[in-house]
C-alpha cells in the first residue's frame, strides 16, 4: 500500500506504508503504529479526513496505552523527536503537522494529561525558548517491548525510599532538565502520594511556603541519605532557576530573616569560628518534629566541648565555707545521687534542673572549680563564650542564645552522663535588665536575658554560670540559681598552700613570706609560676631563685597612680 504526499516547499515524494491495518491483531506493534501515524499525520493539518485514515493505528495505540486518539497522535510525534534527544515544543509540533501553533494549542489539555500520566516530561525553559517536552526512556522502553506503559509509583514503601525519590527529583533540577516550577509541581505530587508518611504529615503541619518545604526537605534528605548534617549554600542554590528567587531565599537564610530561621527549624553551623552563615543544619527541634525514628548521625554542636577525661587534676585551696559548698555540689552531681534527687524533685512537681552561680573576684578559682567538679563526676562540659554569642546583626544574638540551649539538649543525648552547660564570664547576660529600653542594643540585651530566664525555668540539666560582677546581678536570675557560691580572695594560709602546690621547689618559709607580702589571687600566683617555667625553659635552670620570684611578684601588680599628669610624661 502506498500514499502520495507533498510537503510544503519540498518535492513530491512517494512514501511506502509498511503497515496494513488488515493484518491480524497479534502482529500489530506500537512502533509500527507510531511510524504509520507519523507518515500520515505529517502536514495533515489535523483535518478530520486525515484523522479518519489514521483511525486504525490510533485506535491500537489508544487501546494499548489507555489514552485518547488525539493523544496517541501527539505522543507519536513526541516519541519521534525524543528518540533524537530533542525537546519538542508547541512550535515544532505545529511545523510537523503543517498547521498553526494556535491549532495545536487547542489540544494543550491532552498534552497536560500526558504529562500528568508520565508519558511526557516537561523540560526546563531556556532563555528565549518555549516550554519543551520529552518522552522518558521508560516510556520508550515499554513501546519497544509493545507493552502498556505503567508509570513508576510515587508512593514510597518507607521514609528512606521517599527521600530517595526526593533526591531523584531534585537531581533533575540540578542537571537543569526541569525548572523550578516543574520541580514544585512534581514535589507536590510526591507529597500527595505519600501524605500518610510521618515526615509528610509533620511537614504539612508546619504550614510553610512551597519554597521553604523544598529547602527543608532537601536538608532532611541530606541528613537521612548522606548522614550529613551540614548543608552548604551551593547545595540549596540549584533548587531555584530564577536568580532573583534564589537570591531572596538564600540571602534571607544568610541574614537570619528566613521563615525557617524565625521558626527555629534551620540554624547556622559552627565550625572553626562560631557561626558560618553559608552552611546550615536542621535545629534539634526540627529533627525532633520531622525525623523522629530515622537513623541519624549524632548532632554537631555550635559550641566547643571539654571532655571530662581530658581535664587535668589540680588541687584547689578555699576557705572552709567555699570548700564545703564545692564538696557538697560535687557529691550532689554524682551520677546515681543526681538521678535520685531529680526523681524526688519530679515527684513533688518541682524543677529538676540544677542552675548554679559561681561569683567573686577574678582569679579566685571559679572556672577551675567547674572543671574539677566535671572531672570528679565524669561529666563533659559544653562551654559558652558570650563574646561569640553576641553579634552585630540585629536579631542574630537572640537566635544564637536559643541555639545554645538547643545544642545543649542535643549534646545531652550524646553523652552517657548529663553534661554541664558552662556560661563562663556571664556578666553580659546576668546584669540588671533595663526598663523602657529604647535603643536596639538595649532591647536586644533584654531579649537575650529573657530567653535565658525562660530556658532556666525548663532546664533539665546542669548549668553553671561564673561572674565577677555579682553586684549587677538581676534579681530574676538570683532567684533561678539554686546554688550560689561566693569565691573570696584567699587568706595568707591559703595563699601559702597555693604557692607550695604550684611551685614545689619553694620552701615553706619563702612561701609564707610571699603569701604575707603579696595579696594575690590563685590566678595571679599561677601567672608568676608560669613566668618561672618560661625562665627555666629559656635559661635551662631547674628552678628560679627567690629574688627573681619576688621581682615577678612586683611586676604582676599594675599600680594605678592617682596623680594627674599634664603634658608629656
């Protein structure tokens, strides 16, 4: 059977039709039908008489694939072009059919239905080009095997498979096969197909914008599949093809103004410096809400920790009162005893957290006492440096202080024993709050203090704060510290013992003379002993003579003159 065709602008040519609609059904195939449809439909202008000629071929394709005859015709052209790796646009389809683009546009709903049923996939727009379509390889494989195409199910068997599907989908965006609009459409379909999964239910309850859902799910995917908590700016940037959209989303993250930051679902990571605003991670709260039950890596913390096993034992010398308080506190924080105390407190409906304040003059052993308590009770320390918490970015300091307590709660889960949260030199957060604060800085200070006060109310661990400026302590903080230890400057006997402990080469009489002559704190004595060590290393001496020690003592105190100088000194 043959048919004479003419193409506009081309010579008339004879085309041999290799398919006879009268052959038995058992011998018909998808590819034979598609080939004949292409031969008859090219330049057919989609006229009814031409459609009638193709009816036998279209019916075969329609019946086998459960699609409409017009969809079978359109799909045949998509298959032809996709096999060459080309993207088919409405314009190219109209050229092949020999009709106007408007004529083809009348069948846009049929094309959309083919996309929905996965026979077609929309491909990324390029600048200046129209939307294109391709036939996935899985569809072409089914046609070659003369089978009905059954799209891969979007319903995941479990949460891990769901995140694998998320990876496959976002990888198409990364390779620029699809644009962000298509990514969002496919992502919504994936969520709908898995609406009964715990993660999807939890995410839907957050009621976030679509872009935020994409970001947080991409971060969750990294965590579940790659066991990677930290996600870089570049790992999120590719989600958005529009530069303005990408800038808005990622600049908001960098500045801490993004809804995911404001809702405390995403935070900055801490690496060598305290905060890295181009690397993000899910907060402890987000992990708990969204990924409970998943096998996840231990959470990284923004604050450095001190291992109890690495703390060097030191002898501390206090007056009787302070020594007794430190000893009592150490015994209470012993593992089994602390558990028993907290159980009893809980039974009586009282707070179970231990908040302690160590206050007094500099160098009197506050920080060292915390270290020795941690060593003796086997508790690691999570140390907070307030100078790193405070940020020039408005609103960021508040986020940082919230992150501290989030990190501490996570850190507790990684330790065998409840660790100690140490706010060292915490004067910046313990001071009296300002009434009717007007300046942004003052408001920020008040907000930070309110956050700490609130966290202390619900503390389920051990917090110790040290301060040199107890006279500025806000009454609200004073009430929340269950134990308060005042560290006083050592008396002569204590100073003598400190000298002998730190510098064993001293004889007892010399130690007493130094103790009587210089009203030093333990920290100041340690400074002088360090100078002696440096002197020994430099000059190879096993010990430093008494005269040099006295000179170091005289140099240790910076004497402040009350005289007023005019002109050059």
